[in-house]
């Protein structure tokens, strides 16, 4: 059995048939079919049901495909280990963050990391929590900053820091120069533009409103942090986001609250029992050395 057999196997499974798989692999369909037949003969099982228009894995095939995926992930990690340079004179870091962290944390982190390790090539992705888990599991990401509550048992979660969510407004809002803290009654009277409910940040905000018995006036919902910031900068509407996002250069002002503002924990995520490159370990050490989010100055 060769690695080629495993790659051909996954191509057929992922493309749902031999024709598209052959095109993706740049081989002829007869060649691909022959290779899969060889693999089935070696294993002594039928891996694909070819009786319908769509080629589907058999039960045995599905089990073997899952194992093949893990094998190729481990082999890719091993290849990176061979090329890893411990002194960080070269290397690559594939980093992901959820959108609200990307809005204020990526700049300071990249600044500090590149000053320390200027020869490391960075690949940075803004992804949802689900896409981050997928990327870590299939080894297309090295490390991520996100929230706890990971569903995949193959991913480890390392507590990093805690951040506070706060109410903020733009220059057009009547509360722009407000210095005194808002009461719960005043919060209940505000009109809000918030992230949509598929954001973890929105979940924490909704929990806060429920805890304080507030029915918020949500007049706008947005599925992009950058879009939400533009809305706040140009309207007389408030929002709830991580406090470090509210800076003078963004033309946003944070309004204090009488009661404690909601907090949430940030974590570093990476694949368990996997080779971790020197570049990713250095990034983790940088983040864990913060104790709190980096200054955005």
C-alpha cells in the first residue's frame, strides 16, 4: 500500500465519484479506478458502493477513510517537524482568530511577534469558531485565539486571558462625552446595534441582558464586526463589544456601567497530541505572557 492509494481514496470520497476525483488529481479515470481496486484487494473489503449514480463509501470504507485522514494529517505534521528550525530563523505560523479578537488584538500581537521573530512567515485567518475547530483538526491551522467550549475532543483549550465587554458609542451619539456610569434603567433605554446571534460574543451579551432583567432595544443586527463599527461611527446607536475596541482612532467612546460589565475568557486552541512547531510554541508563549489583552497603542 502506498500513500498515493490513501490520497486517491480521499479524493474519491470528497468528490463523490471517480470522474471529479480524477480531474482533481490530474489522472485518468481508469488509472484512479485501478488504484482503488488495488487498495480494496489489499484490504480485502469493498470501500465504495458503485451501484448508484453517486459513489458512496461502504460502512467499512467510511471507517477506513476516517483513519486515512488521520494518517495523512500526522504525516503532514511529521514533514513540518523535519523542516522546523528551533532557533526560529525561518518557519511558518498559521494563525486564526474569531472576528472580535481580530478587531483589536491581531495588530498588537503581530507587531510584537514580528519584532521578535522577523523571519517567520505568518498566515492569518479570520474564522468562525466552527471553522477554527475544523482547521485545527485537519491540520490546516497551527494555533488559534477563540473562546472556550470546544466540541472536538482532539483540540486542547489553554486559558489565555479574560476580557471585558462594554457599551460604546460614536461621535454622533448623545452620550459621546458621558463620564458618569450608566444605570441599568438607562441601558434599557438605549438603542443597540449588535452582532447576530451566531457570534459567541452575542451569546455572552444576551446572557448579560437576561441576568440584569433587561429587554434590549436591538434595532440593527450585523454579521460583521467591521460593518458594525462603521454603523456605530455614523449613527446615534450604541453597541456592546470588547472594551479594547473603543479607541480614539476608531472614533468610539466606552461608557462605564454602574454594575459590573460582562466578561468572557479567551483561550488558545491547538490540536492535541500533534507536533507543535517552534513558531507556534513561541506565539503561545507570547500570548500567555500577556496576562491580559495587549495594549492597542
